[in-house]
C-alpha cells in the first residue's frame, strides 16, 4: 500500500505494481506485523475493505462511531471513510481489500457496518477465504478473474447472515440508480449540493430521484446529500484544528455564515456546540 495525504488524514492507496491486481487478502496477524505503523493513526482508504474478525477483542473507530470488536464479526469500510482499528491482544481473522473497479457490482449499501457471522455459513466463508488466499499467493493465468469470483462467493455467503432490503432486490434497476446516485455524492459533494444536479447526471427528473431514493433508503435524495456534507464536516472537526471558515471553504462554501446555517439545519445543532462537546 502507498500512503498519500488527503486533508489531515493519510490516505492508503493500492500499489498496483506491488500486488499486480487491485485486490489483496491477508491475515490480520500479517497486517499487524507488516503495516502496524501506517495503521496506527486514523486514516482513509481509496478502496473497499472487509475485515473478518474470527477471534479477537478491541475497538473500531469508523468515522464518528466507536464499534466494539467481537468474535465472529465482519466490518465494512468504504472508500473515504476515516477509521482506526485497535486490537487488544491476539487476533485471528482476515482483511480483504479491493478497488471499486475490481468488483463494480459491489456497493455496501444495505450492509450494516457490522455483521455477525452465522455458524451455519462460517465454514463456507472460511473455504472461500482459503481459496482467495491460495490464489492471491500465486500468479497463474486469469488470477484477477478467479479472485473476483471467489470474492463474490464469499459475499453471497455473507449476505445470508442478515435480511436484505426487499425493495432493492425486487427492483434491481432502481437499486442501480440509487447506487449510482450515492457514488456520485461521494465524488461531488463539495461541488454539487442540489438534487437537480444529480438528477441531471443520472438523466432523470429531481422528483423521480427523490421518490426513488426515499422508497429504497427511507430518506429523500436531499437528505443523503446533506448528510454526506455534514459527515465530512464532522470528520474535519474531530480530526483537525480547522476553523469554521476553513472547513466551510474545504466543503465548497464561500460564506462561513451560510455554512454555519447549513450545518445547524442538517445536523440539528450549532457548529460551535458540536465542536465543544468533543
């Protein structure tokens, strides 16, 4: 992995020359031995990460949430999220990382941040992981395609651990539109803040987009745009010494007073009150 700077958090990026494919799988013990220093502070990834803790205890700081590490749990980290994993004592598990273009159909929308692994599928998941580990350590023909296939099998077993949103599965085309909308927000939230901006990109009407997103997620499109901006603002408050004016500028607001009003309306509290409570 390579380390770059993004705002005040280091960003870990794939070194494709090192791994040859935009995919990695390692044991948590290997990660602890080989990447302890770069993982010792809150950081971001430019790729998806799935952490399967088979046995171990600790704490996972993911954006603004503190999540207890427990045996038999899987943790999802999306590109851009700020996270820090702290393990107490020995740990047994796996870390799977891959770029968005490696598995375009994957989007952890609908997944919880944490999924408890059911004993009935644990052996099947373990078998899929063993095959990924073996294939990743070799350089045979069609290595990338085979790794992608085993990863999809692993994710299919994983989805059997929880009830999926039936609306998303019954309407795959609608789900893809929502997925594209959420991806666009991550790419453009500092520049585009209106539903109409995203509707134009997706070639749909603003009303249709709002209704579709609300039907599948429970919240209108405008809510997701606001919350993405507020999430980034709270990250900057927590992990930097930036002033209100500096954060406003970083998020694309030319006027700090306007941003202050936007923050209060979207989050329900004053910027200064939020900063004081940390």
